[in-house]
């Protein structure tokens, strides 16, 4: 986890420093020039949030007349969430509105502007991004990318949100303040696009569509799923039959009872115990030769020390977003961190978040939100076996019909790139030849299926 020195804190306090008044008395916009950057500042009375943004930085989205705003939502002196809003290229005042939240793997949503159906991308060998014209979600959707939880990306805080339950109100309040400041985008269908580990609070956020990729929702289902996947996935067996049997024994005798206790009682101690009793997942993913986020590839750890020649896409994004001229242009103050080093302690973080989110997810589906659960089938960490079992267990009016349906091919212009099933407001999609970042690996399919879901229609082949 990032630690912040005093010098850094002072720098941040000086950079924001709007919070001299205890409360903001009324909504107002004004401009302020700080450290050579002209910010537009919005104070929102209802939430007490101050937005501090740069308009049309010229970074990433470069099309004239397509507005973008990037900067911070400040909750108080020490908690500042970075967001980047890009309006739809066509009909922004009537287009749907979607919020992109990166999951626990990368953390920083701003990276996804460059890597996952965003307005720009890095061509191989490029160090500045090119504009994306084909698979770009903001073609016809207003997109907001939020660096959350609050220590991800350009966001910063001394008060790290320990669990996703703690982070949710921040996002909700940020949206309230954003819509108060940018009324032209309000009253639109709101979709949430998230991956890996976005806990959703269905009560607080009113949403039209929810898209979750390679998620971890329910340990009782998914600790079993990862054993089955490791043995029986369509790429290659990762463990022997005997190992699978041993892991299954451990699952039934230790892991499942611990998980059920945590789900029932939700005490911190009980949930922390899940981490210990369900260590089978850690053993399964640790020190594999395969990249556990995409078992088609070799682990970067096993090729460490070898000169790979070209930097990875992640390194390119990291280098670009930490360039001082880029940071200044987009109004960023702290350095950018994709928080991927936190993967190592992710199991620690899971203690508080070990509880099943299946009931919440079920509530979301029952409330009429068009929901798509998708999974790249080469991801081992949040594998598609478990994701499918979770989708089948969602409790809504169509549970038994949905669970009994078989997967059928999903095609883009006649080309089959996955398989799916759909009933009423719930759809599941397995994406072929795709890892944890399936949108990146199969952009044409992802673009089509996101587009369909955000229009609140059931997904279908073309
Ligand atoms: C793998 O698949 C085979 C055949 O369907 C089945 O008998 C076996 O139980 C599966 N193993 C695991 C660990 O899921
Ligand atoms: C989704 O749920 C809403 C509210 O329950 C319902 O009106 C709508 O018909 C559902 N959509 C589909 C495709 O079934
Ligand atoms: C996405 O949705 C828009 C608006 O309904 C439609 O015009 C467009 O053809 C769709 N694109 C794809 C690839 O589905």
C-alpha cells in the first residue's frame, strides 16, 4: 500500500486547500490558477464536495467539440478522488452515461482509458497515444473513469478505504456532485462497468445497467470453481487429478465451512479466517509458470531477468501518465500508481471483503437492472467456471430457467468469439481467447456486448 510522507501531504493540502470553510454554503463555479494550471472549480453544497477540473486537456480524446474534464473530487482536506470524464462523440446530451470502475487487480480506472475500449490507445512501440475510432465506448456513451478506491491511480488519501463497502459512498457522492456541476449529463440511464472486484451497492446507486467482468462474488461457489477450472479448463490441465482431489477435500473440510461462517456472521475474525482456511486458491495461483490472469501466457515472474525488448502496455501507460507535462495538462497533482503491487497483499484485503456479494447482486438483478456477467476464459484468478456458477445462483424471478439454459454461441458479424445465455434482465457471457482483461483481448465482442447492455437490451449475436 502506498505510504505518504509529510512533505507529500503538505503539497496536497497546498494544492487543494479549498476547505477553509467548514461547509459549502451554495453551489458555485469559479476559475482558479494554481501552479501554472487553470482549474474550473465547483463547490457542491449538498455533498460538501469540491470538484477541481481541467477542461479539454487535449490528452487522449482529441476530437474537437468533444468535451472532456479531468481532475479531482475532494471530499475533505485529505481525500481526493481523481476522475476523467469524456463525453459521447455523438449526441452527448441524449447519450447514456456510464461509469468505469477498475477492479482490484489494476485499481486505476484511468489506465483503462488507454487500454480498454477508451478514446485512445497505444500502438505498439508508441509512447504517446493515438485516437481510437473503432472500439471506443464513448462513441455513443458519456464515460466517467474514476480512480477508486481512493489510493488508486491519481487519487490520494491518508485514509485508505479498507473495504469496498467503505469506498462505495465516495463514488455515490462523487456522482451526485458531478451531476450537480454538469447538469447537462444528468437524468440519463447510468451504467456501471467494472471488473474483477467491484462490490456494488444496489441500494445507494440507481443504475440502469451493470456489467461485471471476471468477478469474485462468492467464496463458497468460487473456491470450488477454481479447483474445477484448474483441472478441467479448455486450455490445459494446470493440476493433476490427484491434486484436484486433494484440493477438493480441503475445500469441503476447511474452506467451505469457514466461508459459510463468514457469510452468516460477517464478523471480522470469522471472515479473516476464510483467508487461512481457503489458502487453496493461493497455492493454486502462486508460482505458476503460467500467467494466472491469462493462462495462455507465461508468467512475467518466470521471465524476470530476461530482457523482454519492448515495454509492456502497462509500463507504457505508467510512463505516460507520470510525465509532468501530461499530469499538468490533465490537472493531476500526485503521481500515478496502478497499485498492481497490492495484488500481493490482496488476500489480506480480502479479509474484510470475504463475505459473499451474491445477495446484493441478486437484489440488483431483481430491481430491474440489466446485468451482464462476463468472463474471459483464460483467466484463472477469477475464472469463468465460478463466474457461471455465480450467475446461475443469482436469485431473481428467472433463476431456474436461467440456470437450466445452455450456453449458445455469441458472434460478432458472424464470427463466434464466445458463448452466452440470457433470460430477462440477466446475461452471462464467456469470452473465448481472453484473459482477465477480456475487453482488451476481444475488443470487437466487448464493444458490441457493452453497447447492447447499455441500451438495456438482452444480448444477442450479430
Ligand atoms: C473434470 O471433468 C471430469 C469429466 O467431466 C469430471 O469427472 C471431474 O470430476 C472434473 N474434475 C474436477 C476437479 O472438476
Ligand atoms: C427488467 O426488469 C424490469 C423491472 O422488473 C422489467 O420491467 C423489464 O421487463 C425487465 N427486462 C427484461 C428484458 O425482461
Ligand atoms: C451501438 O449502439 C448504437 C446506438 O444504439 C448503434 O447505433 C450502434 O450500431 C451500436 N454498435 C454496435 C457495434 O453494436
